[in-house]
C-alpha cells in the first residue's frame, strides 16, 4: 500500500503512459479526484432525492424514495426512476469500471409480509439487486464488481416515525468502495481481469 501511495507521479502519466483502468485501480489520486468530480456533477444536477457524499467507505450516492421509487412491497423499479438512475449510471461508468460497488437497499420500519417478501430483509435485498441488475443490463458493467446488500430498517437516516421520515429511510445507496477496502468485501479482484 505504501508503494501505491507514492506512485502518483508514475500513474498520472508524467513518466509514461498508463491505461485508465490501471489508473483507476492503482492511483489514490485518481480515485479521490473521480469521487470529487462525480459528487460535483450530482450536486450540479440538483436532482430531487439524489445526493452524494464522500466518507470513509468511498463515494456514497443516495437515491431516496422520491428519486428511486418502488411500489409498496415491491422490488420493481418504476419507470419514473429510469431518468435519474441513468444519469447516475453514466457518471459511474465513465470513471469506475473495476472498482467494487456495493448497492445497499434500505426500507422503513413498517413491516412487510407478502408471498414474495416475508420481511423487510428480503425486500431491501431485492431492491438492491434490482438496481444492480439494471446497471449490468443497461450499462454493461462487469457483474463481478457488484455486491448487493439488504439492510432492512437497521440503518435509518432519521429515527422519526412520520411519513416524511419513513420516506427518507426508504432508499438505495450506491457505494463506490475505496480500493483499499476491496479485500474486506469478499471480492477477489482477479475475477475482474476479463
């Protein structure tokens, strides 16, 4: 890791050509700059219910219930969600082809129970998986870079119980993980070479 941290001059092209894929994988500067560029683009788009932040995990793109909508008790992405989801997908695809991306589904605290989803655990996981499948099918991402995770209502944005609070808690977060975390997320990077 210390070698990678000190390799910016080599990887930024000053000492020879390096492919964009290698830059993405090896250069902490590329990663940080790309996070900042995507965050700035999302901020400038000013899409209702979509925001981005950079934290210890990496770049977190939050799609709230009013931006990425599902019918109650369903994991099918609504047609209203396609435009904002496409805007986000294009930004990610341009910068990150081999970063591990964890898509996290979150529900509110209202219990769900139907023949498909017996609880919010299954529902949140299915919603995350729907987003992963959409990105792979429509933007030709390598399936090996994705992790789909369901958190049910265990990681609320707000502890309130009003309908507005519940709406904030219903969300999908697309987390472009920092490369230094790649080995802690059960993904073998050797599968990404093809």
